[in-house]
C-alpha cells in the first residue's frame, strides 16, 4: 500500500503552514503573517503512532477573491484562481482532508463556501463519504476561544477540534483522528493478489503508448506533450491466467527540474506507484539514449528494492547496422552499472515491435523475485566465496562470515552472521552478492544482504 496523503486546506493565514511544520517536524513551509504566503502545494513525510503518511500544504483558498472584486496585494485574480485550482486538485487526490479554520476570527462566509466546496469533492463509497474531512479550529490558545469552538458545527463538517498549531495544543488528538481514518482505509481495501507492474520513466518516452499497445485499447491518453499523464492509473488484466495490474505513471523529472504545481504532485504519485509495485518497467528513449534523469529513476527503483526490466523504446527511429544494438546495450549497461542484473529489451510502442515480449519478461522477473534458496545452498555459496577471496582486513581484523540463511523473498533477503558488521566494505558485499548470482541469477531482481553479529 502506498503512503496516504493528508491535505491541509483552508483560507489564507489560518495557520496551515505552521501546522504542516509541526506535523513534519521540519520548517519546510514559509510561515509569514502576510496572507497567501504558501502559493504552491508542499509535501513532506510525517509519522504518528507507527504510521507513515504524506502531509500536503496548499495555498489558501479564498472563494471571495478573484470574482470581480479588487484582489489583495498578494497577487492578481489569476493568482487567486491558481491557488484555488492547486487546492482543488490536491483535495481530489487526498486520502484525508484537514480543513483548517481560524478560531480567533470565528466562522466566516469564506469558511462556509470552502466547506461547501469540500463536500462537493467527496464521493460516496460503501456507505462512507470519501475522503474524510476533519475540522481543526486553529489559534484556540485561550479558554475563551475554546468555549466558542462549538460555533463551527454550523459548517456541517462534523466535530470541530480545538488546536494551536503554534504551541502544539490538541494536535495529537487531530493526528489520532487521522490515523483512525488511515486504519479504516486499510480495512476497506480488498487483498490484491495481482502482479503489480509500474511503467515508469522520464516524460515523453512512450509510457502511455506502451500501455495502450499491451492492453490493445486506448486506456490512457497519448499525446506528444510531455507530462500528459498526471497521475498513476491502474489497468487490470489477465495474461496467461495471471492477474496483472499495470500502473501507468506521470513522467519523473530530475529533482532540480521538477516544476512547481501539478507536476511536483505527479512525481510523488509516481514514487508511490513504484513503492507499491512488484516490478518496474523503466522506459528509456532510444533517440536520446540514456540520460542522468534515467539513472536517477533507476536509482530510486533500486533503493525501493523493486525488480526491474529496462525497455528501450522508439527503436524504430534509430538508424541501425550490425553493431547498433550491441553499442546501445553496452552504453546503457555502463550507465546502469549498479543494476547490471536487469534484462533489457528494445521495442517500438508505436509500431508494436517486440511489445508482445515485454509483459512475459516482466512476469519472469517477478518469478525470480520469489525464488528461495535452502540454508545449505546459502552456506555452500558463502563458504566457497570466502575460500576463493577472503575479506580484506580493516584495522588488523578481517570480516568473517560464519553462516547465513535466506530469511525472506520478495525481494530475496539473506541474513549473514558475522564476527563484526563494522568490518565489512561495500565492495566485499558486492562480491558476495555476485557469488549468489553465479549460483542463481535472480534476473532483474535486487538482492538484500543483512549482516548480524553472532553472539559469542
């Protein structure tokens, strides 16, 4: 399951950014007394009671601005409209909404209009209105304001929670309520046993075109404009009696190149898609070969311990001779030397060339992900590896691996008992990993090695 997204909405200067900073533990949002400081959405990870989730801060919604009146000094009518569009889009993609109001100001007409907007964005599923909305009355530091909190029932959102984002009062109760809804989300989810395959890559490499070719119909919009696919889209199908979920994602740009607004949100959705996938199909544009953006995405897939297939698309546009494919393969292998175990296939999503081989290859990689070696096999590999090449000594002592076992698959994870984990060098771990792959290749699948000190 991907991390839930909790979105903070409300009119300007009610304390959303202050609450965002308190939830995330970092001063990532600029806090200013001038209304409208947060012009764009900002997102960071938070944790409460062992649950991890994203918190999304948004520009303040002021429905009374940008409707013919003279706008405030913070910007034009277009500025107010953009903030509202940002917040509306965030609400549509949220799992929980925190509606923040100002206890010192009392109930305002703008609060009523925002409450109406929120209710219109809710959908009804299984007898519940989703996403759930939690009403937080901020700036309720004084006993006098806390006594008037009940006035906010008239917004029709539900029970108002009195909080102080500045001092932290009542924020624990709000987070407890957030977690209650997140737990309910998990209970409502049906167990999905399908193989989840995320189609990822930088913008405009042909992800949606590949999806459409695989499923045989126009399930995703195809356009030459980079960034058409804004959100992760799931397509369910059966392939050779195997249930498969294909996740088409928005193109991931290099961190420094992510534009403000919708695209920044799309990157987070794409990262979440990778996290919930079993296999990631990394698409590379043959016309531009492999770029730093591609290696950045590959690095994220590896860090997430996901299995991978590299698909080189637009192969029909390349002038070829006898050596072209070997030259391309060698160059990509050099750039992705940290993922030398991944299979590679050259296709054209436009003409359909070799597209029929992509899904079988991804499913084969998924099978490799589930392989389990016996303890006797593991220890034979370890012993042979140390006999061939003992670990180099550090500070006069050498690493010694006594024995090991595979403690899980998905991905294959090996627990190695050693004399001192601090003596290991990453190059020796890479050597041990290669010895495991010499015994069994684990095609397209990362191997995780965990070191544990053996008790004397």
